[in-house]
């Protein structure tokens, strides 16, 4: 059996993160306005009444550039942009109301970005109120938002709480000052502490911290220091992500290339963080995610009801995710669709009272079956073969599975497959075995981050 260091070098290759299957670069781009409207109606008829709709709203503006960031964002200090953007999101929502009818059921709302708290509490209140006044919140609906600790004010937290938000996710990344300087995100511990304590004082019942390993100037010592500070605040959930280095797509990342840890060192940072999290009482939920034992996310992991979509791991069973805002992605089970990435293009389409469509993909039955299998792997690390998968995965895929098994990463037979603890770092690589569309396009170059 090969050592982990050899395996890390072997499998540290660009692969999808599998927030969807097929992955976005392999979508077929074959939906017009009429077809999208028909698919939305069909999905709501099939799942909407029982499961509701989850809304993702993309709010793209940031006041300064964090050089590590791979999100779709627009850098500006000009807050006059808020009004027209909020008005466009509301108008886009009304396009869905014309399709679905008034008062569709909502299973949740998530605000992402960019920096949602770039927007004033008044702007956020206008947008969310307009949506809530024209929909019905389901009993266990979850409303959450991403906040930057430096600009998430008491007013932001109180306004969103009054609208029904109960979970906030703070983008921390790292507490070490030298790391913060390298990635251009200076964020004092005191600001994070203040934002966390105010949220708890107001009544938020779930607080998440986003942390990243593999950043420039990170060491075992800085990771230990960061988690020591995390332990003082004890958030309910922690996302401990791998830094995705894609300087060809995000040129600002070139500014610190020489200070990045090597792949073996990078994995060591994760293992140390994971070790500390375990001593703090956090349970591993899935790829890069941890939660306290009584948290609903971990409970969903235990009872095998965990789900994953473009927003990450979730407890919501909703099969309909509708994205509002530029670059936002919709997943309505039968179809994927992404809005235009450019803010101006997005606005033009919405002002024409059209659905803002940049690219899309209509799922085949085989796509749906493959997605279900990959979701089971990512959420539960165990699958029972369905849809006759074992007999149709092909010789190449079967050879790859045998290789993983010989390396001690998984076990499989004619009834199912189980990923072993040693295989968890290579979960994305293992998912690739079942990715027929990737295999058919192996000679093409895609901008995926490396697996490790």
C-alpha cells in the first residue's frame, strides 16, 4: 500500500467540487425562455407543495479585494449601486411569480456574495420584505446570510433577525495577521468576537465560521493559533475549506504564489485543524465541514438525510433551488441554469422581463442517476448500487475502483461501495470515477481547483 505522501502527489490534480453533476463547464446550454418556464412549473408541481423552494440571492459587491477570493464579485466603495441592484433582484423574483403564481412556498433563503453586508440594512429589508410578502414560509424554513465581521453591524443583524433569519456565516479565513496581510483581509479578532456576541445576544441560534487552509504564510503554528481563537467563540458550525489556487482565473492570487505551502504541508494544516476540532467537540459532517454534536447538520449526517447543493451541505430536503442575482445558479432537479455573470448583462435581461439565462443544462435520466450516486458518496461516503450502476460503469472506471481499493481508500463489491477513512482526502477523485461526462471530455482543460 502506498504512503499518504505518495497518494497526495498522485491525486492532487484538478477535479470538480461536485456541487452539481454535471459540473458547470459541461452543461449543454440548450434552454430558452419558454423551456425554462415550463421546467420551473413542472418542478414546482412535482416538489414545490411538499418541499418548497430554496432561494439563493447573490449580492456581488465588496468594498475591497480579498486576493485569495474566487467568488463572483464587483469591487466598489460606491453604495449608490445598491438601489438599482436590489430593484433588479425584486423584478427577477416577480418573473418567477408570474410563472408560479402568487405565494409559492419557501423552504429557505440564503444571501451570498460578494459581501451581502455591503448592502445597508434598509436595502436588505426592502428586498427580503418584497419576497416574504409574496410567498409563504414553510414551518421549518431556514433563512441565513453570509456576513463580513468588519461591516456586519448590529443593525444588519437585528433587521435580518426581525425578518426571520436565524443563521449567520462569518468569513474568517484565518486569524493570523501575516496571513491576513498576504490575502488582503485584515480582520481583528475583536471584530469577529463583537459580531458573534451581538448575533447571539439578538437570538441567532446558528453561527458558522468559514476558515481556509493552504493560504500563504500559514504554518502549523498559525493554524493552532487560529483555532485557539475559534475555541473562545465556539461557533455551531465550521467550514474548513481548501484554498483553491486558480491564478489564471483570478490574477490577484499571483501576488502571493511564492508563499503558498507545498501540497504535503497543506494537507498537514488540514489534519492539524481537524485534530484540534475533534478535541473541541466538533464532528466531521462531510467534505471540509464540521458541526457540534447537537447541531442539525450533524444530526442530518447521522440519520442520512444530509443534502448538498450549490450552497454546500444543507439539512433542507428541497429539490428546487432558485438563484436570483448575477451569476446565481438554479437547480430545479430536472434542469440547471446560471444567470449572466456580468451585472450589466444580468440587469438588461431582467429589465426586459425575461429570465436571466447565461447557460443551462437539461438533465438526462442517466445524469439524474449519476447525480444521486455522487451525492450519496459526498454526503454519506457509502452507496448501494442502484440503477444497475455496477454493470454499466465500464472497464476503465472498474479499473480505477480496483486501484483505489488496492490503495486502501475504499472497499466495493457487487452490492455497494464504502469509502474508508484513508480515502476521505480523495473523495473528489473517487467521485470522478462515475463522472461519465468528464471522462468523455478528458482532453479538454477546465479551471478546477486541485483535489487536495
